[in-house]
C-alpha cells in the first residue's frame, strides 16, 4: 500500500468522524431539571454505580427507567468514583501486568 493511499484513507476517515460528530451534536438533550429532586450523587455514588455498571447496562437495554449513569451528580468526583468502580470490578490494570 502506497503512502498516498494511506493518507487518502486517513483523510476520508477523519472527514467521516467529523460529519458524524457534527450531526450528533445537534441531537436534543432532555432537561436536567426533571432529574434533580434529591442531593446530587458524589464520589461514593459514582463508585457504586461503576461497580454495578454491567448489571445496569443489561437493565437499561430491557427498560427505559434504568440508567447506567446518574445525571444528577456533582461532576468530577462522581466521574472519578464511576471510573474507579468500573476498574475495581474488571480488575483494573492488574490483569495486563500479569502477562
């Protein structure tokens, strides 16, 4: 494969990604005010949601009332807890280091 062909494929791929992301940015998002009824979830809420993420994912496929991610959260701390919770469940990087 020639370098010119590779660059052409990369340019087409980047253009496709740009078009898809532009079109998806026009999607309507629901109002968050309907979700805010209690205090926002924090680090430990995110940690718990990360641990139960596989179960929540399966449930979200079966029901529209189940979500994987809490919209009513406090931002970075919730996100950190979610990522750590998912990492704890799947073993984090320890599986890769045992090779």
